[in-house]
C-alpha cells in the first residue's frame, strides 16, 4: 500500500472538484422539453408552483437490530412529497437515534423549509435550492435529504428518465448488494445467516468483545461461505487489536472493514489502513463533502449515505471528489423505505460496495422501487428515483 505520507502529499496537489455538469438545467432551459420514446414533455397539467408536504411514518424492524453501541426495533421516518405542474416527487428522512434527529425535529425543519422552497419557481434549480436548505440550520441532514430526494424524483419524472441515466451511469456496474446481520446471540445469528445466504455478500456488525466478534463470524461460516464485509461501528479502541482482528478476518473471506475505530482516533485509523491487508472504509468519519479530503490517506475509501450528506446532489459531488483523490466508494443506508433506497441506488453503479438493504430489514415498506437481482442492486428504469407507493396505502401528507 502507498504510504499515508505519500497519500497526504498527493492530496495537496489536487484541487477540489469543479462545479458539476447539471443536465437538469440544460433540459429546463427556455422551458424546453423532449420528444421520443419513453420521454415525456416538460409541459404538465397542474399549477406551476412548488408545494412541499410531509407524512410521519414508523419503520418496524423484522428483527431487533443491534450494533456495537445500541439496539432498536423501529426507526422514525418522515416521508416528503413535492408537487409541481402535475408532477409528484417523493422523499424520505430516516432517523436512527444516533443521528440526533427525530420526527419532531424533521417536521420543524420542513416547516422552515416550506416557504423557502416554495419561493422558487423552478424545481430544476436543485443546487440553489439545496444551498438554501443547508443554510436554514446547521444539522437536520436527514430532513434536508428528504427535500433533495423528492426534488430529484420530481425533476427526473419531468425529464422522463431515472437519475442513473441522466448522469450517464451504467447499471451493469452495480456491485453485489450486502445483507446486514446485526450483533446477536448465536441462535439468532444462525437464523439471520440462513436468511442472508441468498445474498452473495453478508455485512456483519462487529465491535464488541473478541469472543463475541469471532462468534459472529464463525457462526455465519457454519451456514455459508458467502463473502463478508465487516462494520465495526467504531467498536475497536486499540490499533494493534484492530489490526490483529483484521488479519484474522482476512482468513475468513472478508473483503473490507468499515469504520474499525472511533472517529477521533484518526491517526490510529491511518496506521491501521497503512498496515491492513483489507480496504478500510470511512462511515461515521465521513458525513459530508467537506470530510472527504480530510480522510484522504487515512481511509481507503468512503461510505456515502444520503441521510448524512443531505441527499443526491451532495452525494454526486462526493463521488467526483473521491474519484479525483483515488478513493474507493461505497453506498450505504439507514433503516429506510424503498424511497430512500431507490434514491441511493441511482449512484450504486459508481461504487465498489453496495449496502442498500434498509428496506429489506423492515416489515412495513410502503413503497417499491430498486430490486436485488442475482445478488446485485438494480435501480429501476422508471423516471426519477423509480419508487412507487404501494397500492391500498392511505398516507396523510400535510403541509402545515
């Protein structure tokens, strides 16, 4: 592996990614639409006013979900809906407790965001809109993502294309999707491993004691030999212990390690990365675009999650910068419905690892969208983010 010092030296020679090509603005120029098979005109039949609404929802876990520092049986969610000119886009804020957001905080943000958003007369101005959203508060990243995702869904539908196609990505490049097995007892791990054996990659949560961590891996290996990716969720506190665990995991058909140590132990993480036989990927250490350059040379790559980076607009910028720095990419998720999962799947073709299983971990997904086909995440061909509300649902969206 190239030394961390060499990484840091080369990082200083790279400039930040330039302003990204935005096809949506070209498509919207002078109100021009498209013609041709499968493409709808931009001329709708509704009111040409952006309207934001929201609906609280609770995602219920199929199993108790345990990571190194917490357990939960459900995740609070706020779904969003943006309408314009007869078109409708859906978004989502998924808020596991450790994010520091709640249903109430998300709704309070959306109440602030509503008049700011609705003063724009063109939903294609996603960059300008999201800059305004970001300036409203310091945090509320998941709530901001719910606006961003709904805007992308809306604009994609107006264009008549999914975002992977608008961005020129090839779905054939989507990696195998992992299925997560959280920390649990041996008996439950056996059950979860059998459920997960249909996936080509299993993501395993570690980060407790050596005995517990090795039990997790050895128990799964009793059931299958599928490739494993490991997420320690900052659970290992000593760099030598972390490296010893990684060397052991390297003998167990593990292909990468996510966030082995706490965020504040960046120098130790850099040492682990420099000596590790496996790629080391930043999760908790990587929240937003401004983090990417800081992590160059300390991690092999970054995990992009829409709920942390405020949505697809910034995620696309993170991809460009990480690629310029030579860092590997992963796309991940929280416990989410198919709205956010379908949105995240739009960037999956640019990644080496895909961990978009949040909708499979819940018992009450209210949308359908991207699918796992032969182990790979496959974004929908439908326009926007490709998510459709399940029939028979009566979700109550409000705007006040």
